[in-house]
C-alpha cells in the first residue's frame, strides 16, 4: 500500500505539471492582452518548473534504502562549549529543513552539555526519500564565528560530526541478525526536559552491541519498553548501514578504486565571521546566505551532491 501511494504521488506530480502548463497556454491564447496575465502565466510556469525539479531530484533515489526514513545522530567535536552549541544549531537546521518538507521528526536521545548546547543528539526524520536526501549530510561540519561564549569576542572554529542511517523496520533486513546474547542492556534515569517521569524512574535504555561495539540509547519515551523498541530500531539501522559500507568497500576494492572516506572528514564549512559563506568541499557549491542555510535551506547542497553521486555511480 505504501508503494502504491508513492507511485500515485509521483504520477500526481506529472498531472499537476500538465495542468499548470495547459492553464498557462490557455491564458496566453485567451487573455494575452489583459493586465496581470503575464505575471499569472509566469507563476504557473514557475510552479511546473518546481515540480519538474522535485521529480528530477527523486530520480536520484535508486539506492536500496533511499526511500526510507532517516536516523540522524550529531556529536559535538573539537571546540568545547562552541562545539556543543554548534551541534545544537545543526540539529535545529535539520529539523527546520524537515518541517519545511512536512516530514515527521522525533528526538530519541539527547545529551546536554554542561554550559550550553548538546554533547550529542539522535532523532528520526520520517518522510518519502528522507534518507536518500539526508545521506548527503554524513561527515564533519565546521563552524567559524565570533564566539558568543568568549568575553574577548575572538573568532573560534568548532566541529560536529553528523551520522545518517536508514530507518529499518523489524524483519526488513534479513541479512542482519541481532542475537540477544550479543546485547548488554542498561537502564538509567532520563535527563530530558520536564515531565513527571523524568529523573524519577529508570525508563531510559542504553544498548551495547558487544560484537561491533555500537552503543545506542533512547530516553524520550515514557516507558522502558518504548525506549527499548526505539533503541533497537536505531541499533538495527546502524548494523544495516555498517553492512552497506562494508559491501561498498569490497566492491571498491575489486574495482581498484580509491575513494575518500567521508566519515570523519570535513564535508562543509560554515563561516559567519569575518564574512558569511557556506561551502561544500565535495561539490564546491557555496552560498553567502549562511542565515538561510542555518534555517534549513540545505537543498542547495543536497541536489549537487546527488548529481555528483549519480555521475560517479556511487
């Protein structure tokens, strides 16, 4: 049913494009001499163009899990309190981006820093092709600005890493086995914001997958069972992602290719002082409107990355 709904949505886009262009032609034929006709025709053509752009973007999502939801994890890196603040700024940027696309977001786990910002945060983004788009954000993001935490108003550089994995339903990934004996499960008191259950019961769950060393946690739900389900969902996704990366590495080795290791590398710089600029170091796309980017306008970088990935056959 989900696949059917997605196909109907795609064909619906074509229908809307046809209607817009048909209306524009009729207006030119019948109302060409009327005041305001040109503006209305331009608006119809712009709407059709935007839909064509969306369809062209969607054509890039041919990966195994591109149409799935995404699980985003952000960790503050070097830079102290500025890095923790930067991690929180990035989380806000992605959530604002998701809201603009009418995607559902849900925070599973967050660890506040001592002074300000977040040490780490994990959240779900659910919507069509959410993982296909956000996969481009995996890597290290660098911020340069006048630190609001420095009394001498000096310029600081801070880093945060972003990891993105596809959300995998239970039973969907048949090649990933999670054995109970491989898990170490710990409970702790939730440190979330407010609520009668916070810091009163040990409802938060931390799961360590011993063979891989992967650690996941969930503390935003009210019960241990709910938090355990969320944590298991995150663990399943991370194991699937690891399998995908190992498969891609083996294929790359067979081809004799040398590829940059994006995980742990700097993929994008956000400069807020002494000038405003955001630059993606993989595609060399840049913009001076850093404010809009931090408010969620990141399609500027996602689209060129997807085009580049398609050209390279990644």
